[in-house]
C-alpha cells in the first residue's frame, strides 16, 4: 500500500501549526521527534481553553472554577489509566515527566534496600534511568550491575539470565532505546525478574509515542513516560505503579495536598494518588496530557506503528546508499529512530548544515553516553520519525545529507 494512504498524513499535518513554518528560509523538516514531539492544535486548544476559561487551583476550592479544573484534571487521570489499562485511576501518579517519575521510585526504594542487594540496569539506558539508581546504590550500599548489549544494540539475554539471583531486588530497562531505537523484550525480562522476586521499572519515554502498553498484561511493577513525547506538553508525565508498591513506598516530597493531617508533632499522609502529588500540580499539563492521548488514539496506534515502520525501512535503505555511512543500532525489533555517522565527520557539523537547510535532527550522545562508549564514538546524528513525517521529507533529508557530506569531506 502507498505509504501516505495508510494514514491521511496530509490531513494529519494540518493539525500541527508548527509544520507550516520555515527554518532558515526552507520548509521545516522535523526529525527530532525522539527529543520531543510536536503538538497538534487539538492539544494547544485545550491549554488555551484552560487558561481562558477555568484556570484555578485544584482539590482546594469550593468555587466553580476550582471544581471545573479539578474535574478536568481527574478525568484526564482516568483517560491515562484507561490508555495504559491500569487497574485503578489512583495507580496513575502525575509527575513532571519520565525523569521525575524515576527519581520518585528511586527515592522510595532508599528505605527498602540494604547493603549487598543487587539492582540491574540495562546497557541501553538514558542517563535518567542510570543516574538515579547510582545515587540510590550510593545511599543504600546496593550494587548496580549492568545487563550488557551486543553490536546490533540488542541486550544479551543469556547474560541477563545469569545476572539474576536471589539478591536481585530491582531491574530497570527502557521499553525502547532513545539512542538506537531497539525495542527491548520487556515481557521476557519482567517474567524472569518476577520469578526470582525482583520488581521491574520500565522506562516508556520512547515507547509511548509508538505503541500502547498494557501495564496489566505486562504485569510490570512501574511504567513511566513523559507527555511531551506523545504530542502533549512539556513538564508533565506519569508514573504507573502497582497499588501494592505505591502503598509500600514512602512519599517522595512533603507539602500541600499530600497529607491527611498535619500537627507539629506528626503528619499522616493522604491515600493514593495524592500521597505522591505534593504542591500545586501542572493542572493544564495534566489535562492536555489526556487530550494528547485522545488525539493519538483517534489516529490509532496500529496505523501509527505500521506507517512509522515503513518510514524507518525507507529511510534506512536510502541512508545505506551513502558511502561511508554507518548505522548504529541494527536490532531486528526497532522503532523509527536511526542513529548514524558518516566517515569521520563530526555529527555536530552535519547537524549544523542540515539545520541551515531547515532540517532538525539531534546530534551528540543523546543522554546515553555508555552506548556511545560501547561503540567508541563521541556521538551520532539521530533522525527520528513520527506519523506526521513523510517519504518526501526523507527524500529531501537524504539530498541535504549528501550535500553536507560533500561540503565536509
Ligand atoms: N530523551 C532524547 O532526545 P524527560 O526529559 O524526563 O522527559 O525524559 C527523559 C528520558 C528518559 N528515558 C528515555 C528513554 C528518554 O528518551 C528520555 C528523553 C530525549 O532522547 C531527551 S534527552
């Protein structure tokens, strides 16, 4: 089937005002979607409507604006719950994003781990899913061990199996690698970890734009993501946690709205989800997060996945024709992220020239330095596609890339 016919991409693109702009006199080609996705007017309108009509603090006021805002915020929580198929709305904790969600869990485990416990982290992680666990092991004396990867960018599962033992308490892995696009076999990893009694946190920052995780089917303990990668706003995200875990971990931050009762002698805490939501939250962000999921679901994740896979294959084939170009991350199960370098040209130089031609890609280590160290490179050029990108944009990108390579060789 013709690529553009799988989705009505021409119509979809009209939803994204930013896609009409020019950059350096050229039509914008936005291939930095793994860093942040663009926002459709359906989501922008929700934010404008909130500030125009019912901006108020929530859970605190008897007045109409506060009640309208509270209702919309809690309705959005239910949308998020349904989207991820969590059992209860209170298993969805609003956070500032993936990084915040991971730090919340890492902080909570400080009181549950002891010296000599082991925690496993995959070699494919973003710094957000490494550093908080290093800090946790420094606080507790737990030992951080790494599940290694191979040249294709796949995790070596036999080594994962060997690392699991009765001291393993936690396993951290991303669903999809931001630097290489590898889709990790989290179903297998969760089952194996549970068999020895370890809990699993899955970083879904890069999976949620491309697929629809079912947290109950996965039987995952914690699943985290950011709204800004799923056509939503920045500064808001979620932590899904199984009820039993969320009840077991202590609160993350102290403040307003996370309490049951406060005296100078003692404070008792609110129940879920409020125990983890201290202070005035990002109200418009939460509501817009729900709207972003509505938008993505109106397009449909099956169609999105198929279309993006076609874009990935098309771009990969075109890139392979360029002399001296090496793709990093050749796993069989991959999403629409391509990391590459050309000969010994610095990624930053290519990225700068592409920008002059209106094309946005990310260059550098992508907050995943251990992956760059594995390949012994300082960084890569990363092109990442979403459902609103087109084959024509890829053609223009390939022509521009060839030009940049010629200029820099
Ligand atoms: N990756 C990228 O360009 P925040 O910043 O909290 O929304 O997400 C952090 C994060 C955590 N895990 C993974 C797998 C991620 O990809 C990211 C964000 C962006 O790849 C920005 S560094």
